[in-house]
C-alpha cells in the first residue's frame, strides 16, 4: 500500500488552479495535478508534475486518485455543482477536503456532513482562499475580544479583476436574492438589502449586503447569531443587483444566462500578473453587544494571489498532521493569526 504524503490539486486547468500550481512549485511543493481537460497534461509537463485526467463523474478514477494522497485541494467550480461529488469521494477514501469556494450552499452542505466526516476521520474545510480565510480570521479575532457579542458585521473591498471561473460562479449561483443570519438562522432578504459606509483605511466606501460564506463559517466558529456581510461593488454591478429585485426572473432565465456565459468566455481568463501585483484586498469587521463594540480592519495582497498563498499554507498544515476531523473553518483550526502568516497582511485595531 502506498504511503500517502502528497495532495491532489483538482481543477489545475483553471485560472486559479493554475496559479496555485505555479505558486506550489515555487515554494518547493509538488502536488499531483488533476482535472478533466488536456490542459492539465500541458501544465504538468511545464512544471514537471504528475497529473491525472478524469471527470468527477468517473467514480473509480476519482477514488483511485484520492487514495494516493492525504488531501485534495478542490479548485473546479462552480462549487455548488462540483463539491458534492468530491466531498463524497473524500469521505469514501479517508481524504481531507479543502476548496476555495465562497458559496453559502457549499458550506451548508459540508456542515451537514460534520458528524459523518468526524466518523471517517476526515476534515472538511471549504473556503481556504480569499473566500473566507481573511474574514474568518477577522471574525475570530473580534469575537475573542468580546466573547458575549451577539452581532457581527464584515465588509470587503476586493480591488481586482475577476477570473472567468469567479464570474461563472456568480452567474450560476443558486440565490436570486440575498442572505443574512438572524438569531442563528440563514434568512433570505432582497438583493442589495442594505448599504452602509465603511472606512477600509482610505476613506469611506459604500458597500452592499451579499450572501458571503462567512454567514456559515463565522457562525460555526464563533456562535454569533446575527451576521451580515457587505461588499464594495462597482456602480454597474450595484445597479444590476438592485435591478434583480424587479427583473430577477429575466436575469435568471436560461437565454440571458447563456448570453452572460458567452460574454465571460470571450474575455481574459483572469487578472494579469501586473494586475495581481497592483491589487489589494481590504476587510473591516465589528462585533457588538448592547452598545459595546469592537472593530478592526485587515489589509492583504490581491485576492487571487491571496487565495493561492492561503490555500497552500493550509494544505501544508494538513500534510504535516495539523487537522481536526469534521466540518471546520480556517480560524477554528489554525487560529485568528493564520492570515498574518501570509506576507503582506496587516491587521489594525480601531
């Protein structure tokens, strides 16, 4: 029997998966690349890495690949369509599961398998990238300073171009409106439910509520029952968000979605290296309880670069034996200072 020592990078043919593969080799890691297209073979040849080509529907091939490794870093979205097959395979084969999603439905599904994962000795940790490592760490940091807090607000300003994969995930997302957590329950709200101003460090910026993964992860690791997440949006995106309240049926129709997908496919795969170097992410958080509040903010490198760095950092920790079976969040297992292990991260108390 082969001793498991490595991790599988599935979706290496995508923009973010390819970036992670290159960052991995730069750091001396040699993941096994995998995906459904021949682009994986080309990337494997370029980087001198082993590779496997198979679809997630090929159960036998998927199980064989997972049985060779300690963990999988799943990077093939939209995750609401792909994560279920990969999680099920990880539970069958005793393989730890990591992914880079920010989709609430994916976190919900993984949370529902918490006890099954514990019995299997498998850690399920979705969201090991820019979604949701920095905000999960910020939530843990704030909650530790006001343990009795009953409300949490998180806000994000992500200054970069999105990849095709991210754009397709947004188009194919299952939620027509928004979500917040009220009294511990995920509660549907209209798209663009609230708008608030936040100072991320360069003056006030308006941000709008979004169904971000922290509605699951922050609740799971802090127990805070009321959570809202906000994102700074360009004017055009904010207009579409509000228009969805009246035109949701049209915007979600199959013909319109197909037009959106064609437009996305015609664009660049993602930000260039120069755009990534120039980009930055900023985060703001607050916990409150009966008039008392604690605030902090966080600045990191650009989002896709951050995703590659945090995903590989957590993969290395899992390979070294640092994991907890069951559904887990990054800060729950590795602490609020995990994000500070990534060069370029700065946390500031307000």
